[in-house]
């Protein structure tokens, strides 16, 4: 059965989509079977693997609202060795529709059930808010991966997310764990970044990944070419960091 990871942070601009796309491609490069799920109405993860969000026959919205199966809607991306459940602006309608649906918070979990054994990893790119879409991701997930910048306000954001994870665990998904916290867009020359990084490690210990994703021009450029960074420039520091993150995840011992 797949490990299902929600890539989540209620704060925007912290590298959720960058992490979702590049971790998915890195795991695919290790010959793991990977499904990337885009739950954001902006469809950035969809475009990040070269899929035209304006030309979709089906999207995640159709899956969540029960209009088609996940197998019908997924898109094969053989160049990057992964499958994609794409998204576009229709996800806004899905968010509204799920609020009115009976057991709407279970829609993604139910949709994944028929295909979950086809994958080793399922990565869910969450929107930057605690919407019904994010709740669906947390209910369906076995773990949460939290990308965050080492800035002062990021500490407040992560506290809010941890509270949400605790509520989801208590109410509906007791197996939900924090897979890890990933420091993104990191500049070691910035004193505040180093202070926040030290505080994270002091508070969360081994839940903080050893891998640190640096600020990197090639990492920022890759989405405009519809490619993960390892396809755009495999020698860049961004690509090397996400390969390292995949290796670190594959080497982690399961939580007891």
C-alpha cells in the first residue's frame, strides 16, 4: 500500500508545489511508483510537470465530486516517471461542493482506495489554506510533510498546522503522522534563518529533515518550462537537494 503524504502548510509561498513536483520526480527517478495529486485551483503542480490545465478532459474536481474515477482522470507523465491527478480553477467548485456533501471530507480517501496499491508514494499538493480540499488531503494521508521558510512568521504558521493535524488525528484519522519538516528557500548567510532553523530543531528534533533546500535560480526557473528541476538542470543545487530529500525519506525508519 502506498505512503500517502499531504504536502501542507497554511502559509502560502513556502515551497509546497515546488516540493510536491520535485519530490515526486525524484522518487520516480528511484523507480518508485508515484502519483502526484494537485488540489490547488491554481494548477501549478499540473503545469509544473508539463500538463496543460486548460485542456483537461477530467480533473481532480470531477473525481472529488464523484463524476469520474481517479483512474479516468489521472494523466501519465512518462518523461518524469509519475502519474498526475491534475487540477485547474474547477477545484474551487469542488471545495464548495464538498462542504455540502455528506461525508465530504472522505471524498479523496474513497477515490484513492481503488488505486492505492498501484503506487509506492502518493504526494498531495495542498492549497495554502485550511479548506475542505486540505481537510480531504489530511484525512486521506498517512503523513504530513511541511515545507517552511525559516522566518519568524513561519513559526506561527507551523503551530497552527500542527494544531489542525492534531484535530484531524483525534477526530477522523488516528494514523496521521508528521512525516517531517523541510526547510526551504534557505540562505545560510541570513542570521534569522539560522536562528529559526535552530529553534525548529530544538522543538521538533528528528522531525526536521537533514536536507535543506537552498534558494536556487534553476529551481525557480524550471516551472516556466513545465519541468521538475532535475529534468531542467540535474546538476543544480535545487535538484541535488530534492534527490537528497528522496533518499532521506527512503531511508527513514517507520514511526513506532
